[in-house]
C-alpha cells in the first residue's frame, strides 16, 4: 500500500530539552512539499555534534529530532523533484548544495547559503516543520533529522548513491568520514612526504588520519588524552601517538621538538579553543597550515599571539571536509565501493535504533569510535 501523499506515523527519538535522554516516541511525518523528499532512514551514525546539542554546546531549538549522518531509501518526492525518485538509495546532506547561491557557484566554496548551520531555525525553508508529536511541532536539525524512521529534506539536501552500497557503512559519508578525510585531502591538500599532527582521535579525527595517509604523508602524529585510542590510530596510518598528559611542557613544544620546526599540517578535531591554538602553534612557523575541524563551542572567543600568523602560518576552517555535498557524496560512495578506504574500521558498535541512549553513553565514555543505529 502506497504511503505517498499521506502522513506517516513512525518511531523517532525526540529530544524534548537539553541535558535529558532521548525519548523514543510515535511521531507523524507530513508528506513532502514541492522540492522536498521523504526518506526511510535505514542506518544513522551517532556524531559528537548531536551530543553537543544535548549538552548545550551547540544551540538548537527544542523539542527536536537530532541526527545528521545517515543513509536511507526515498519513500516519496514532492512536486518538481527531479534528482531522486522513490526507491533510490540516498544520503541526506546537512550542508545542502542548491547550485544557485554565491557559494555553490564559487569553485572554492562548499557551505551553501541554504544551510541551517550557524543561525539555525530548525524549520524547513517555508518556516514550518514536517514532524509532530503529541500535537506539538518538533524541530528539524541541520535540515536532516535522521534519528527517525522517516524524515523530510529539501531536494538540495539529498544525494543519490550507488544502489548496491551497504547503507550501514556508507552512512558515515553523511558526516564523520567525509568531514575528516576531506579536511586532509581537500581543505589542507596534504602533500606526499609531509608531516601532520591530528588532535582528537574520535571518528572524525581518525578519518583525518586516513586522509593524511591517503595523501602520502610520511609522518602522522596522533594526539589524544585517551591512550586507548592509539591502537586504532596506528592501524589507520598514524606513525606516532602522543598523550599530552605524559608531558610537563605544552603539547606544541613537544611536537616542535619531535619534528624540528613543527608539522606541515595540523588538525584540531575536538572543538576546544585551547587545542585550536595549540594546533596552530605546533605547525611550522612560515608555511605550516592548521585546520579547525571540531565544532567550536558557542560564545567562546580565542586569544592568541598574532605573531603566530604574521610569520606566515595559514589558519583555516573546514566544514564537511570542504566537499560540495551533492557532487561529492556519490563519488565518495563510489570510492568506498572501489575499496579506496575501509569505513568498517571506524564502526565499533552497531545497535538497534531504540538503544540510542546507550549509543550516546558509549560516545561520552570514550568507548566507541562510531556507533551506527539500525532502524
């Protein structure tokens, strides 16, 4: 029986307020309006950015359905949709690609003006929500909202992928893997023979390590205060692992001593202002490049010595690995299918969707790299 054009009742994990557990509820998901797509989510990853909303670090509107790293199958499409059809395997895009704004039209840009990142509304472009629960409108998150059996996204925020791709693996291309891997190969453009330092060895940080290795870096120094992460980092390509807690001196001094003049490329993949300045200071004083990949904490400012930049260092940010989403996601999936990288190495836990709170506990206690929830 076709559900197209009808409201779908399904399970979703609703976050009613910050610092509370997710509540698995029955929600109503409205049909897609013009230029919108309704997707049956099959697999969704738990990313630290979702937890940042729970803890209040990343501002959002409540109640909300979080989740932004996923893969699924198109259930139905609204009027005027041409790039996907019902039955297509897809990945939702938290950074859309409208193809018309100044950023989309610039070869160097990837953060489309239509993104809900930065000053979020938690609503679809028409100012309304497609989710209701117990008679209340529930907010969207980053235009994706994947912690639900069905979601509605804009056509510009969905990419059709290879019909044979395993959704429980390629869901990571929706955020974590692409963000880290792209920071190395696309934003920093790491060169063969270069030295790199990666601060933070979660799913995204380890994807940076994979990107540095793929780019041919000769030395990849992995930095984390949790030494349990080091074995996995070495498996993925790290040549050295450093725990700042093992040293009395600041970590940037340790890295400069290890390398002579500092690294060619450093990556901050945590989202802390202290490690952002440490990563900057640890790259070579003149031609070093430091990339901020971790989501910065809301309402905090950085104080640093401008001489760090004056001597020539390059400080950059990277969102979604610098990839133009709708163009790049199908290509990254194709690369995975050609075995250019192994996403399975990043997935430590697979849980049924109803165990979402358990999945977040694994993240918070440092026991998981990526947990994938199966719907």
